[in-house]
């Protein structure tokens, strides 16, 4: 399920990024295209007056017999102008290009047939043109023309747009390559951050599945004991209760074990869902710890365990009930796992902004292999499984959850067959938000 969710999330995020990139690059291309089109149109229509008087070209001198021609401003690109008569035949050519007469005639003929403007390919180049009435009038003096009547003329303007089109094509190719590159880059980034974001979810999912498996296994054992002994009782109904006390004791033991496990599971569930149940008060740690130790004096006395206390007065802002439960877990563990005639040391001190509580007990210790796993739910070392029947492997997991809720942390160090040290660090004045 997690893998399917990961794939869908990556696909959706990548698709969203692709849409954004396509929209952004399309906007860039369209904007560039429109600007270039507007620029070309402006070049075609931005003109200066060219006056021809007595065969001489001037720009500022005026005379009554001067012929005026509009032409594109010098420096506005590669261009040429043609003045044509009403039949579309060139009368005058204003060009700095070395084109043949046939090429000019071809251009004039094409433009005259398509006077609304457009693009013509010629001499390996593309030319955008416009056709407009000219202000120049000529008296041809030919018998073919109406005597004394002026014939109207037209101006054809041709602008070379080959480079601008190539620039557009180059821009389109660049945007495509950059877009593919960015999409690939973002795809890899999305995969990386998706995996990082889903890692805690995946871990929680695995732990949940493992928790269900382990809980089912743990519950199966006492249920099996109860079921087996009940079957024995059914098979020997003629015997008295005193004669079957062994089977009843086994049922009682299995029931107690299952009851203890269920209570632990309820504690785990409560620890997982009690972030909004914190009641924050000023708690004197040394006093709370002294009261907690007094509840286990009998257990320590039975094993002749020496308790050494070194507790300074430390006050923290925390939830007293949860802190009491946290202390009970470590003290109860110490009463179980400290060896007979061993020692249990408890210390409390304040360092900087932290209150530090240390539990040190002698005993079998924890191996380096087991040390990273002891806070996992239902995890028990082989020694614990063999020696301590009442252990469920949930205590330290619950303690870790409580420490997280209180804004603290737990460290552990252990030496096999010597000592185990648990260190709890709690913030002295951490403010907890109430939901």
C-alpha cells in the first residue's frame, strides 16, 4: 500500500511540475513570439521620407518637382523597397542588396497577388512584406497611358525575418531541452523528498504490522494455556476441584498473563494518543522519585538490593502523572533485572536547562547487539525470555513514548554482566501546548 501511495504521489507531483513548466515555457515562447512579431511589424511600418529631385536623393530638402518615397528607417534590419504601378510592375527599387532583376520581379509579382501581406521565401531567405499606396505620382509620357493623367503607385516593403525565425526556433529548442532537463531534475528531487517524507510513515506502518503480529503471538500463548487446561478439566469431570487444582492454577496463570498483557497494550494505546491530555504543573522530581521508590521497597528487600540515592532538589514543568508512570517503569525493571545482593543507584541533578535523572543497576547487562532494539515493542533479549516470565517487552517502549510526550529523551549504556545505565533528560521550563 505504501509503495502504491509513493508511486501515485510521485506521479501526481511530477505531473503538476510538468504542467507548471509547460505553462511557464509556453508563456515565455508566446511572449517572445508576440514581441518579435510586433517588432517586425513596427520595422515594416516605421518609415522615413526619401525625396528624389533631379536624380539626387535628399532627406530634408523640399521642392515642387520632388518625388517622395517612404522607406524603412536605416538600421531597422535587412530590407528593400519597391515602388510599383497599379499593375504591380516595379518602377523603382530601393535596395542595398545584390539581387537579380528576376528576383525583384518575382517578389513584386507575389506581393501584388497577396496584397494583404505575408511572407515570401527568396534566395534562401524569408521576407515579410506589406503593400500600401504610395504618395509618389509619375507621368509616364507614353501613348499607352492616358495623356496628362497621373497613374497611381504602390510601395512594397520587404523585411528579412530569417534570423528572427531562427531565433524563435532556437528558443523553442532551448526551452524544450531545458524543460526536459528541469523535469528530470525535479523528478529525481521529488523521488528523494517523497522517500524521505514517507520514510516515517513506512516505518510506522511496518511497526504497526509487527505490533499486531507480536501482540497476536503474545496473546496466543496464554490463550493456548487456558484452552488446553480447560480441555483437561472437561475430560476429568468426575474429579474434585482439589484434585484438579493444578489445571486451575495453570488457567489462573494464563489469565493473569493475558490480563497483564492487555493492560500493557492499553497503556501503549493511551501513550500513543495522549498528546492532548497533558496537565502541566511544576513537579519536584526528587520528591516524586522518592515516593515512587517507596512503593518498591519490598521487592528490593526480597532480593537484598542496595539502593543508593543522590538526588538534588530539581523542579521541572511537566505532567506529573506521566512522569510518575515513567519512573515506575524504570524502578520496576530495576527490581526485576538487578541481581540479588546487587545495587541500584538513583541520581537527580540539573544541568543547564535540563533535569537529568539517572538509573544505574547491576545485573546481566545488555549486549551491544540488543542495545539498539530494547525500545522496540515486544522486544526481549534471550536472557529475559528465559528468566522472566512476566515480561512482555513493552515497558521501555512505553517509557520512550512518555519521554517523547514530555519533550525529553532517554539514553542507555550497558556492560554485559556488570551494569546498565538509563539516563532521562527533561527540559526544566519547556512550555507544552494544550490542544
